[in-house]
C-alpha cells in the first residue's frame, strides 16, 4: 500500500473511531490498525526527509 493510500485509510479509521458507533472490541482493532499505519507513514516520511536532506546537502557541496 502506498503512502497516500495509507493516509486515506488512517483518516477513515480516525473518522470511524470519532463517530463512536463501534463496539469496544472493534474500536481496539481499528485503533491497532491505525497505530500500525501511523508508524508506517512516520517511517516513510522520515526516510523521505533523509533522502531530501542528502540531495540538498549534495547541492550545497556542488555550490562550494
């Protein structure tokens, strides 16, 4: 699943949990899924940030 799809799924889970219509068991399952998606998205963002930093640093090195 790509980043954008994970974010949409995470947003859907948050909305569902905020509605409060789920049973406790279902809410816990959704919450666990949300935590997993959140961690995946955070990891992907951190990886992208490192890549961007590496690229911008290499541009700075070329300017010198």
